[in-house]
């Protein structure tokens, strides 16, 4: 739980410090890469670590991951330029790829199927606590000490987690020589890296129809094809495709891709609506998202109990229904509805996410043996990461094109005009008519985004309906 908290708080605490960091280091054009570098390395390495912990045990891989993460954290705090900070975030992400999936796998190892459901709920609640405490801790450190401590706050947590794992985790690993699938690891890294760069930068710094975008797409596609063929022949493949033949794992992973898109759609664009259209301060916008972080751990804990009473499929269906209800609330969001309605939508989405994610992890871990539990757990994390990245690109594109289509009717306004809404001082000096035009435009565009999110919520529950009705037996 310490290691998971360390990785989880990183996501929320850095956002708070970013304006201060840019103010000191400059390089606003590289802003998004501070997040993208971390997410990219995390997504690239998660499957590789999942496989390595199946081959060599969870203990050495988790300790290695935390160590690399801490080295990255120290370097981030020492950064003197935006480029150095981004390089350090790559290192941090390289370590982070091991932390959450291996910690989750260890829970699968040391508890029985009955206990596992409850404990995975506790582990999920760590994400909720970090989401609430991260911005507060970040804000205090930036205001009273320095933004550099936002990265260094991880060091005592990481050292404690390393000591705890080293001292208390006993594993009985079968000592034998392994044939590491180097070709698979390299091809997977190339395929995922090219895809992630395209999704993160597409429509921002790289035009979707540009030569660079087409090259990145084909590099990713060709590398994935070669990766697929390499894995079929490998003795100990990085990704044993046999686990995807297990219906419960296939459905859980496809649904996680879909819920990853929903999650990014809510968390990325809700603050813009609350601040720009409802004209509420950033702290109120933060509250509307915090409601999701409250719903999630409550539902995760509840999910653990429900799994034992009504099974994986029914628990996931209730979670899927909550995602639809939450998405409907967002699809009916209006300036008059106020932040309480937005917060309610967030809370219900959090309930849906908590019920489904816990059910999926326990279901996956109960379906496979110890030898495949690491990679099976990691495959689920990877699909949710991929969903987040696809969602950011897809929904960002939907938002921008909706705004541009509306503003092109009045020639003097551009996409950047919407930025003026997000600044309180700019908004207060704006002509009423202009402000209303921009607010209507943003409301209309966000409605379109939330209708797409609703579509993915419906897709999620349809996928869950295909989960096997029978309960899985635990494979030890």
C-alpha cells in the first residue's frame, strides 16, 4: 500500500506544482511532456515488468522499480531546465511501471480468493486517498517550501516500502535458467512508444494527416505485427497470448480500455466547464473531481463484499450501470445545474469505476496460476493506460473540432479565445455578448464529448454482459 500510494500521489501532486515549475524553468510549450514522459514510460514497461515478476519473483522487481522511481524523483527535484525535468520524468516512469501492477500481483499471491476481494478494495482506496491529499500536499509544499519537494516527498515513502518488501515478503522461487524474450521486449517498446507519441502529440504538435503521424502509425502497426509473431514462437513470451483466450480476461481488459477512455473524459474536461462556464473558482472545480475519488474507494471496498455474495459478473454489471448513470448526468450538465450536479456525476462515475476495477482484478487473478498472475495483472493495467491515452487524444479532438465548427460561424474568434474563459481576470473584462458566445460554444462542445463518453459507458456494460456466468475457481 505504501508503494502504491507513492506511485498514485505522483499523478495528482505534480499537477498542482506545474504552474510554479513553468514559472521558474520556462518552456510552457513542453508543459504536456512533463506528464506524457511519465505516462509513456509507464505504459511501455508495465507488461515487461509483469512478465519479469513471473520469471524472477515479485520481490526483486518491485524493489528495482521503486529504486529507479526514487532516482527519477531525486533528479526531478534537481532539474534546472524543462528538458532535464522531462528526462527525469522518463526515469521516474520507467520505475513506476513496476510499482502498481507488481504490488497488485503480490496481493493476489498472499491472500486467498475470499480475502483477495476485500484487500484489493483497500489497495484501490489508496488511489482515492492520494487523489484527495495530493493537491493539498502539493499546494502546501509549493507555497511554503519549494516545488522541488513535490518530487522529494516520495523518498521516505519509497525507502520504507523497499525495506518492508525486502524484510517481510517471503517467496519460494523455482531456481532455473530463463530464456528472456529480448526481441519481444524491444518490439513491444517500439510499438507502444510510437503509438503513445502519436496519441499524445496528435492534433497538438503533430497534425493527424502529416507525414510524421503516418510514419508513427506504420512503425507502431508493423512493430505490433512482428511482436505478435515473435510471441507465438518465444519459449517464455513477454505476452503469452494464451491468457487472452480466457474469456473473463479478454472481457475485463477490453472493458478496462473503454473505462480508461471514460475516466480521462471526465477528469480532463470537467474543471474547464466548472471554471469557464459555471464561473466557479479552481477549488470548486477541484471538488467536483474529488467526488469521484470519494466514490471510488467506497465502491472498491463494497465490491470486495459483493464479489463473494453475487459474483464477478453481477458486481461488474452494477458497476457498468453506475457508469451509464454518471455519464447521463454529465450529458445533461448545464451552467444552471451548478457544481453540485457535476460533483454528483463524478461520485457516481467513481462508484462505477470502483466496482468494475476491483471485480476485474480479482477475476483475472482467480483465473490464472502464480506463473502468469504478474503478466495477467499487468495486461489489465496496460489496457487502462492505453484507454487513458486514446481517450485524451480522441476526446480532445472531438472538443476542439466542435469548438472550431461553432466559432467558424463568427470569423473573429479562434480556438484560443476559449482560454480567455478560464482566466478570471480576462473573463471579468470581457464583453457580456462575447462571454455568452464562448460559454455556449464550450457547453455545446462538452455536451458532444460527454455523449461520446456515454457511448463508451454503454459499450462497457455490453462487454460486461459477455462475462462468463459461472464463477472462476482460484488457481492458488
